[in-house]
C-alpha cells in the first residue's frame, strides 16, 4: 500500500527547495487494479500533507499494457484530469 510518511515528505520538500525545485505531484502504481484512486489514495491525497495543486498520477500494471491516469483535488475527493504522454528521445 502506498504511504507518504510525514518525515519523508518534509525531507523531500526541503531538498527540493534547497535545489530550487518544486514538487508538483505524486506517482505510484496499482500492480493488480485499475488506475483509479482507492479509498486510501483519496484520503491521502486530500490530507494535510498534500498540496491541493499536486497531480496524483497512478499507473495500473494490471493488464498487458500499463495504463496511466492523473487526478487532482476536486470537491470532496479526486477528479481525473487530462493527461498527454509524450515520448522523449535524447
């Protein structure tokens, strides 16, 4: 189960700030289920540790092809947002 420990969150935020970066979201996988927020995901994403502006990206590995979906806070929970994946080639 995905967990965001308060101390890890604080440490990541401090490191990002020291490097002049912004944390813009969280990404995790659902190995056996669809890329839809679970009750735990929704509770975590709408909790006090998570910025309301963050993207909540879930990758489902349940099928033969991974499925990626993104959500943001909306109303009492999470609302899916449009996502466009772009291949990057160096």
